C-alpha cells in the first residue's frame, strides 16, 4: 500500500500551530522573509530555537548560509503578511511594517515576540533542513493581541482567556 502524502499532510494539520516569519539578510544584501509554522524552542541553556525550511525552496540557501535570522511571532492582525511570505517566490519585505534589530534582519512591527538569533547549525532532515539558532536578544509585546494560528489548512486566532479550571496559569517570567 502506497503512503498517502495528502492524508499525512491533512493529519498533521490537526495539530494547531503558531505562525512566525523568519527574516535574514545583511547591510550588503536585501532582507527577505519566509512564513513558517515549524518554530519551536530547543533549549533554555543555552537558549536555542529551531525551524525548518524546504531545501528545494529558492530561499533555502539564503537562510542556510546567513549568519543569523530574526523570528517574529505573528499576531492575528498579520494574516495578510503571513500569506504573502508563505507564497512561492514572494520574499521581499517591501511595504511591510518592520522594526530594526541589533542583529540586522528586521522584525515585523506589532509581533507578539521577536527573537534575534545567530545560526547555530543546519541539519538536513528529508526534504527539509532544520535551522537551529542561538537566541542573542528577544523582546515581547504583551499588547499585540491574540496569536495567529494555523489549523486544518486555515488561519485562525487563539482566544485569550483564563486557564482551564484547576490549572494555574504561568508565565515564562514567573519564578519556579
């Protein structure tokens, strides 16, 4: 029996994910961006994050060879930007509201959080590569609203609310 890649993709879509835009570039080159839903934390000490990119993407060499990248965690108001940077061939940041970073690649304005990362490693994994970055600096924007999420092939927003009954809420900045 053949492996059904469409059914596999649909099953993976049952896992709701946040949406992030990765940016890279330098003073000598223009900055580019790509939408991903594969962003995840790896380690607190050292502070490492990861994301994956299709190695067949025209943007792959640009990100794989960049000395670092910036991660912008998108708010629900970023749907149009996310869709634009997810499309094949579209990678320009022209016309997108940006904020400067110390590392160089800009962050997206009004993002929930921005992480400035130095490239730690690039690992091949099937038709994708996993890019691991060391977080050098980060910021959080508590006033940016609800996160943009992706579920079953569609964009949505996660409602902000109280944790389920009996489960205390905890912020990453709270003590142990």
